[in-house]
């Protein structure tokens, strides 16, 4: 980090004594993964990028839509028009306000088969996901490899977050051996306030800064929940691993997961298909699909409309099919138009 950054760009943060020039240099050396770049991931990535975290890996499986713009602060209308993958759109936006850091976009679904390559080499993982399946996967990876991570979630007016320092504090499975009740509520059914998102992101990003500058003792050791509408706020002690916790006892069932060939996304009437990696030639496929419906592609996605379905295809062959929650329908559509 040069003097320009210390005295210029980051000067107000360096003036904050608990960070200072030394802490700022540590941030510059840090590598952080943001798993999921929707609302919470956008806000967290934005805060950490502006704070000068040297390297950010942004992992997301989805593409930008207009209904995201109410709360997903790294995206704009143009991104939605182009259906840009969120990881790509996030990296582009961050480069506009901090070109001094490295951002690595990864357009992928975080699954057992790729968790080591996607989270490997990072000092800290931040949770921007929207489901417990992926969170348990991150938790197993983190506990097994002693990598710290920060759980963060928001739905409706409710925000919840916890720091997981493996071997030191409780892990996610210590607190929630099973996915908690209430997770059936999603942003789709219960809606979401952008202020709940920004609250949880601000808390998580601050804990991340403490971790990265070496102020571990200042990190919160509780599960904190906060409802910005009712003003109810609660903390549950998470000081130590729970005896008998599956993950803390070395049973990493989610890492060993047999994979997830089909996933129905967050209640929004779509199915994701990624049965195998099959690189797709967009130009060739585009020509082949032309007679069957409307088709459009750019460097990152191919979109194909065939009423009442809309298929979004990524270069590695993964697809999100909108207009159905029936995996059989989605699979047959995929087989027919992309290949089985
Ligand atoms: Zn545990």
C-alpha cells in the first residue's frame, strides 16, 4: 500500500485508531470470499471494497433482474436489461469506485464439488447466500479447515448474524443442528426491507474488519437478531462450540454431499439445472434455437424464451429455467434445447 492510499483514499479509516496505517496495510493483504451476491452480498462486498480489502472473490450463481434493484445495491437497470451474472456486474461496479483492489468474479453455484476451489486461499468467508443448504456447506468447509466465516441473513424486517471462529466459538451447526423454523419464509413470500439488509451487512462488514486487522477479541460472540420494524433485538450466547455438535465433532456431511443436480431457487418459480459441466458455444446454440423461440446472448449468458418458459444459460452449461417449479419439466426442456 502506498502513501497515496494511506493519506488519501483511506485516510478517514486510517484516522480511526483501532485500524490505523497498520490495520489498513493488513486489509490490503487480505483475501475475502463473498459467497452469494444478492442484497446482503452486494452491501458487504461494497463496504469491504471501499474499505480497501485487497482481494475479493465474489461468488454468485444468478443473474440481475429488475426486482433485485430495490435492495441489491451493486446493480443497475442496464445490468438487469443485459441479464448480467451478478458476480460480473458486481465486479464491474466495484471497479468504478475502487480500481485499486482485485475483484475476482466467479459465476457458479457453490456446491460440494467446487467448495475447495471457490473458497480456498481466502482468510475469511462472508455469507451472502439465501439458503441453509449452502450455509451448512460453508460451515463444514470452514470448521474443517479452520477458516473464519460470518453468517448473515435478512428476510422481511428481520436481520440475523453470527461470527464463526472455528475451534473458538460456536459454529452454525452448534446453534442450528437443523435449519431453523422460519427459514421457510423467503424474500419471495415475506418480502424484504432494504434497511434490514443494510443493517446486517453493516454488522457483518464491521466484524470482518475486526477480524482482518487482528482485533479478534473485539468480535461479537453471540447470535444477534434484530427486527428493524418492531425494534426487537436479541442475542444468544455463542461463546464456545456445543458439545455433541456434528460439525465440531468432525462429521462434515455437507462437504461429502452427493451433489445437487436440481435446485428450485428461492420460491421464485424457477429451477436450476447443473447436472454436469458442458461448455456451451453460445453462437452455435443461438443459431440452433432461433427457429424455436426468441433468443439473445452476450459474453456471459444466453437467454431463450419459449412461452411460458424462460431459460438462462451460462457458459459452463448451467441453466436457470423460469416459469416452472417442476424439475421434470425443466429437465426435459433442457434436454430438448440444450442437450441431455
Ligand atoms: Zn459446531
